[in-house]
C-alpha cells in the first residue's frame, strides 16, 4: 500500500548535495503485545510491526527490527546524507504480512 493514510512523515522536498537531513516518521498502529485481555477476559492476539526500513533510490539508509516493547503509534527520527535526487521509500512490515509504505520525492541540488 503506497503512501498509507496511517503514516505521518516529515522529509524536506529539497536539500543541498552533501547536506544531512532529518527524516521523521510516525505510523498509527496499536502494537498489541498479546499480553492484554479484552473486557470479556479473552487475550487480545499479538499484532506488532516487526520491521522498519528506509531506502534512498533503492540504497539502504536504515533498517530496524522491532519487538513487542515498541510503543503504540511508533515514532522514528533519523538522519540521512543527501546525495542524489530521487525517491525515499519508507516501509513498515507487520507480523500478519501487511506492509505500509510511504514514498517521497526529493530534489538534491
């Protein structure tokens, strides 16, 4: 799913070559640990995002494996070196096989 409405991202539209830019992301996700119970006392099944990746023109920028200790609606902030214009792709993978993606075009001058 490209540019999921569950994702909030802050990435500049332009950067100077060699500039270090900050990329901020947040995804709306319950990150259910499988340890809580519902009102009827039944265990709520585990459902978490297990992996987050960022690529710039298909080159890896960051990759993180997430576990059940990550909070609901996880926020990430990291830095990348602006080297070339192109596409920054952010991907979140949950353990049910669902993938949330966001693609951002950036111009490097």
